[in-house]
């Protein structure tokens, strides 16, 4: 975990570490999944529909090292992006992120079915 956190901009590391410690106290498990992205990784995320930033014309906060993804783990300990099934858990992560001063993708244009925005795992610097 520390190696991934250290890839963030220094202004994010302490706050992200404290957030991780708070996540560990929640009644479900989650994992820090991704921090910084190079162009190729960002462009691939864009092409797969996971990001609205292509990495060239529009840069991601991940490329600026000002964002990270926190992903819920299912009952078997696997990462899950099933936002409908795990809406309660992703909402809890988003609410916690807000307490720590992060902007959260769960709040971007929420879907009426899940109550979550289009990118619930995403947390970014809010300046």
C-alpha cells in the first residue's frame, strides 16, 4: 500500500493515508486500487469507457498524481465494480472521502438506480 500512496503528489499522501486508515475501520473491505497513470494507461481507460479524459486533449487527475481509486472487495476478497450490488459500500466510501476533503466520483451525475455517480471508486484533490 505505501508504494502506491507514495506515487501521489506529496500534498495528497498524508490525507490519503489517513483515509486508508479510516477505510480499514469500516464494516467491509476495500483496497487502494490505483493512483498515478501514464498516458498509455489513461488512454486505455478512456477507450474502455472508464474515464472521460483521453490523456492528451483532456488530462486526468490521475496523470497529475492528484487522484486515486478505492475499490470495494466482495465476500471473496476480489475487487468489485458492481455498483448496484455494492451501492451501500461505495456510498460509505464516498461519504468518508468527503469527510477527508476529497471530491468523489460517486457524486458525479448520480444514477437513480444506485444513487451513485458514474465513477464511485474515484477520489481526487479538491483545491
